[in-house]
């Protein structure tokens, strides 16, 4: 099995990754909708190869405060994944979970951050289940870690991860919409030969 | 009125008064500020990774501490700065997520970036006069060419000048 780089992921692979993104994000959205009894729909994911220098501004301004939830991915494939929410979306979800006034916008306390982690757990779990089901690979998430900070700073983490092997990063953008509007972004960061494993498990010739 | 010139990720720029330099949202990356107090030649690099020799894909020299600082230094000299007068300040190198275990080595690249920056400055004989590195939050920095002051802004914290 050859080691393929991000650059070698051509159109054919992009389609496959888009489909994974679609199913994974669909699963994740359903999980969130069930948990919070929200009516949720989801945009068709966009899979983009973004130059690493530009990752900081994929969501908005680099100085905008966002919420990043990061998990390691282990067992058959290794790497990490990140789920990103803009601040209003994160407040909205936490308020729903805590059954609080939807307008409540105070800074997150410890309890709120636990709730954010739990959202991350559910979303990442659903996403990885879909990927695992499609590929027959065993994929185990680690516990989630959360950061609330400038987009540029949070996104420097995937920028560096991708930057070690490539000048580009593969980003799966999914907008999860409900009546109030939530936008979320997934970034899957497979390491080493994990891309090749995913693609060959799906029967894509490499 | 001078311009506030933006330095992107894996980027470096130099300026002179009245212009100033900024880079937004340093996470694990490092913002390396070089300054010659006499000619007021001012330079800022935003590096992402410690070592260009450890990575196959290393065409963008501004991405790495070793090659980025070298290029910034060369550009400063070419713009009239004196080797003996250039001083440095660094900021960034945070650990944005408190991850441990198998993924920790790549996540903790912030500390490695800071150390690689210090090492490269030492090798070039540049005096590091102050730094604000580590911890777990992002930093936006502004470097002023008039006096070399280096402003550090972080979410929910007071502005700090080093």
C-alpha cells in the first residue's frame, strides 16, 4: 500500500471523501438533533484543499472567537479530528443542553465547557461511526479537548498538522442549520498512511 | 499616518517607520520580532514548525523557525539594519489543546517552536531581550517600528507590551 500525500488526492478521491463527509456529518447532525430535540438540516459538504496559510480564515476573521473541539483518532487509522463552531452557535447549543434562556451569552463556565465537550463527543462519535461502518476499520476516538479562542490560534493546530506533510489541508465544511442557524466545520486529520487505508478500505484503487 | 502591515501564517515582512507590523491569532506558531533601534528596520516572521530539515515538504522557508529567521535576518541586513544592533522578541508557542498520549508530540509543537526559535537566534548571535511564550491561549501581536515595542493581545486578558 503506497503512502499518498494530500496533493495526490485527486478529484476521484475528493468525491469519496465528500461522501464520507456527507454520511458522517449526516450521522452527527441526527445525533445532535435527537439529543436536543431540534429540527436540523444540513448542507451538502464542501471538500476543499486549502493552503495551510489560509486555514486561519476558513470560518471568518482570524480574530473571531470560535469554539474548537479536538479528539485524537486511534486504532486502525491514526490522526485527529476537529469540530468547530462559531461562538453564537456554541452558545445556542449549550443553552439548549442546559435548558437555559436562548439569549444567555455569558462566558462559558466549567459546566458549559463540559457540555461543549459532550457535544463534541456525540458529534465526533457519530462521524467516526459512519466512517468506521463504511470502511470496516476500527476507529476509536480519544476524550475530547476544548478551546475557546481566536480562530487563527485554534486553526493553527490543524495548519501545523497538515503543514508537516503538505502545503495544503483537506477541510470538510458542513453547515448544520436549524431554525436558529448553527454552523459547524469538520476537519479530519489522518496521519501517515491513514488516507491510503481509508481509500483502499473503500475499494478505491491507489 | 503609517500602515499596519499584516503578516500571514508562514509569512515574513519587514518595514520602517511610519509603518508597523502585525500578525493575528498566533497559536502554537511563533511571532519572531527583530528590531534595529538605530535604523528602525523592523521585521516580523510568523513561523509554524521548528525544523525545515525534518520535513520533506519544505519549499516555503517562512514556515520554519530555522529558515524563516535566517531569511528575516538577511532581509533586515539588506534593508540597512546592523548585525550587532539587531535584537529579538518572541511570542506564541501555546499549547491550544491539553492533549496527552499518542497525539501529544505533534500537538505540543508550540514548545518545540519556541526552543527552535531561541536556538536559531543564538546561532545568529541575536540577543533575545524578552518573550511571552507557552500557556494555552492564542495571541495577536503588533510590532511598532518607532521604538520596537511588541504588543500582545489575548482573549479576556489585558494588553501586554514586551
